[in-house]
C-alpha cells in the first residue's frame, strides 16, 4: 500500500524509508521545523496585536469604555475563527494548503500594517480624523445606584477611530482564520505516513511552538507597548509576520504538498440537500436507512457510499464541537475581562521621583499582559513532560485517556478558572468598598485599583493553562484523527469555527449584562472603570454555563466512544486506502 498519493509533490528529503522507530520525524525534521518556526513567529504577531488591545483602546486618545474595549478583541477573535471553514474550503477546492496559507499571510500582513499608523500621533488624524469631545453627563447618569428618569438621556461617546480599527481587525482576522484552518493539517501532512504516534507528537510540539511565540509576544512586545511606545510595539509584530511569511516560502522546497482535489464542504452540502429532498419520498417506496443513507447510490441516491459515510462521520463529530463553545467563551476572557480585571489590581511598579511624595500615586512598570505568560509558560514546561514521560508511561500501562476524556478534564479546569476569577473580583470589590482605591498610572491614564496584589490572578491563569493542555490539544487531535482524510481541512476549519462562536457568545453576554435592566457592566463615570460594575456575576455566570455543558459533554462523549469500533476502523481503513 502506497503511503503517499501519486499527485502529491514530495521532496527527496521525505522519500527515504527507515525501519527504525526511534525517530518518527526522521527525514521530515526540516519541513516540520519550518512550519513550527513560521507558526511561532505568526503567534508573536497575533498576540503582539491582541495582548494589549484592551489597554490601547481604553487609553488616550481613544478612551473606549471597558465593555467596548473588551468586546473588540472578542469580536476580532470571533471573526478569526468563523472564517476558518472558508479557509479550509478555499484550500481544498481551489488553491491547495500551501498557496492558501501564503496568500493569507499577505492579507494578514496588510491588516497588521495599519496599527503602527493608527498608534502614531503623526498619522492617526489622517486615518481617523479629529478626536471626539466627551459628552457632558447629567447628574442623574452619574449615580450607580439610581436609575435615570425616563425623560433623562445619558449620552455616550462613540468609539474614536472605530471604523478604521474594526476594518483592520477584520482584515487581519480573515488572514489569521484562513492560516489557522490550514497550517495545522498542513503540518500534520508532513508526518501523516508515519502513523498516529507521529501525528500526536507533532500536535504536541506544534502547540509548544505556539506558546513559545506567545511568551515572546507577552514578555517583549507587550512591555514595549505599555512602557515605551505603542507605534514601536505594533511595528515589531508586523516585522515578525513578515519573517514568518519568508520562512514559510523558503520551506516550499522541503514541504510535502498536494494540489486541491475538491472541497468536502461542497460535497457535504450537496449530500445534505439531496438527503433532505429524498426524505420526502414515501417511506413505503424505500428501505429504512438513516436520513443521509438516502443519498447513497445503493438506496437510489446519486452519491458514492464512501462520500456519504464521510459526511456521516462529520455529523457525529459536530456535537463535540458544539459542547466546546462554552469552553472557548471562558478561554477568551484571558485577553479581555481577565486583563481588564488586572488593570484594577495593584501592580508592581517603580515610583517616579515626581510622585514620590504621594504614597497613593504609582508609575506603572509591570505589564498586566504578563499574567497571560503563566498560562503559556506552564504549557511550555508541561508539554515536553507530557510528550516524553507521562504519555509513554500511560500508554505502556494501557491507561492513556481518549481525546474526549482529556477534553472533559480541560472543561473542568476552565470552569474552575472562571470560579477563581469570580471569587477574586468579589474580594476586589469588597476591598474597594471598605478601603477605597489607589491610583495606577498607565502612560497618561490613571486607573483606580484595589489595594490587592495582581498575583491573586495567577490561579485563574494557571487553571486555564492546565485546561489548554487537556482540552485544546486534545480537541485538535480529535478533529484531525476523527476526520476522513479528504475532510481534514474542513473539520479543522469547523473546529476553529465553533471556537469563534464561543468568542461571539462572550461578546454577546457582555453586551447583555451591560444593558440598563441588568447593569452588571454599566459604568459611565469614566471610560475604563469597572469598580461600580459586577464583573464577578459575569464570571460566575460563565462558570455555571460551563458546568452544565460539562455534564452534557460527558453524555455526548460516552455515546461517541461507544460507537461500534468496527465502524470507526472501517472509516480509518477507507481513509488509508485513499492515502
């Protein structure tokens, strides 16, 4: 049985056959390394843009409200993941993975180039126009405990430069989403003929590389943005993305590539449409297969049996993806509401000489975005341990849990993270009520924080890091391994698509709890203050939703694992026969 398709372009470096099993990457190291380096640099650019986006929009000269500044990255990440299936379709139907990734990186870079100009005083006015004046608020609008009368209107300031910022975010999101849906299966394609062990290890190191880029972005780029200059801080990510593009292009000589061979999404919609129409035929005129079986040639349809079986495999995977939506909703709080909470906690700083006479005034030095590094560092440390020690030991004893069981464990830990954030926010608000606030200076802006160290946020970030090791990596592995070969890009795109839905759910919930009737996130006294909000209620709401979903997911995963083993083996054999 041939391990590589005749239509695939395979460099000589990958053609050597070695019976030794000590290195599953033998002959493929250079191709894998190029993908891992390109992805790590791309993640530097991505987190260089998003890690301080809330602070960037929340401060001078933009002064977006806390809810608006938190919604922007949530909407951005939502669009990023929602376009992933389109990226998979484009690669499968027309361009192939390599060309699709290369074109998407160009689009990505064009969007990134807006931000150094938007951040610069010399070019921002040309792009965004003059700054808007702050509306004068009636006194009835300033009390957090009194609902304004019906005849009183509380004016709001529309987000300054909102059109340019959202347009560039959408441009970047289109590039990121298309890259995301293709680079993961493209990387796995480099070792697919080495067996599932090679695929599993590639996903571990792929995720390790993602977090390496994340740490550099948070450790270096975030520091430059907050303490030195946003224009320079947004130029560095653009440069990183340009280098990533060059590395990926240079890797063309060693990559295993294959041309576009048809879109699984196109076939899927045709089969679903035919099956629904065919179901209208009287039941007496046909046997009693499932709805989708009606599209098979053997049941009077017009589609090959293997194509219908692939669509049925996809339908069985969808409940797992749906159950992951609340997980992603909590996960994306790390760059939004967790970050906003951190800005209102006491952050280590160096007092300036000008302000040394006041014990209440501090000059900010420690970037709040560095708290996200606890998540990334934990992953960098634990993935090699998991890959080299824990997984081999569990496998030898037959105790290695399935990907679905690992996803369930990840859901539990992310729920605990939301609970920890809610408890901390309750403590923070109690301290403010009893002891007042301290001033924290971020450039030209002052935040009114509780006298509670930001290190109290570490547990919620650590818990999210642990959840990623279980849920996110296992989700990628499940999406790739459960998919028929011809639908791997499509299913990987759907995996990210449902991640995007989770981000939009978070943004929608923020909008709902900001309504006057609820008021959990309504504060117009200043445009970054959350001290009169009830962010803790929002965190507990997320934890409750995740808890209910976890129970439902356990039911779904048990049903999936109980599917006839023979059925799954048959699908895998069919996939291998096409390899």
